[in-house]
C-alpha cells in the first residue's frame, strides 16, 4: 500500500485557532455599539455596554440576596 503526503492540506494548530478567536472577540468588543450610542448620545463600545449590564445584574442579585438574608420582612 502506497501512502502519499499532500502538502498544503495541513491542519492549523489549536493555538492559532484560539488566537484568531481571541483576536476576533477583541475586535468585536472594541467596536462601537450603535444602539447605546444613539440612545445616550455618546460613543460607547460593546465592552462598556457588556460591563454595564453585568454590573446591573450583579446589583439585582445582591439586592435579592440581601432581601433573602433579611427574611422577607419588608
């Protein structure tokens, strides 16, 4: 049985695939968020919008935990 090796069909390494994914994510996060920029009248990046949403979610969870620890007496 004869085996042939074809040059040019080499699979990219996992590290290069991960590197390209990270590069694409950084580019996407640093892009301007058109919706929030139009709503607020200032320029916001997608990263800033994501951080703001995470902070709001954390605040809601913290309030829920505080109410649960109090026993719901409010």
